[in-house]
C-alpha cells in the first residue's frame, strides 16, 4: 500500500473513533450511546483490519523477494553450468 493510502486509511479509522468519542460527549441518551458504540467499533475494527492487511502485504513482499532471489540463483547456476560445458579448456600438460 502506498504511504498516502496508508495515511488516509488509518486516518479515517482514527476519525471514526474520534467521532464516536464526540458523540459520547455531545449526544445524550440512547442515541448517543448507539452512535458511540457504532462509530468507535467501526473505527477500531477498521484499524485492526488495516494492521492485518499491512502484516499480510509485508509477508507477500518477503515471499516475492525470496522467490526473486531463488530465480536469480537458478539462472546464475544454469549459466555457470553452460559456461562450464561450453568453455572447457584442454587440460594442461604438467611441466
């Protein structure tokens, strides 16, 4: 996820939590309680899901990096084998 997208996503979750807190302070009665619960739950749940998303994307990046290293090593080994077969020199005579 791009840094700007990450900031917007986590910022939105924080705004929901703050809006829930504002509803708790400003709106009275059952309506205020319901709004508080809904907004704060949505904000905290969204933040938690974003954290899990970040962890998953980090693991995907690590797996992709490891796979790219394996591909490079295989390519290098294959090229080394080909060079070994095609570029053999005659054995030198002693002395």
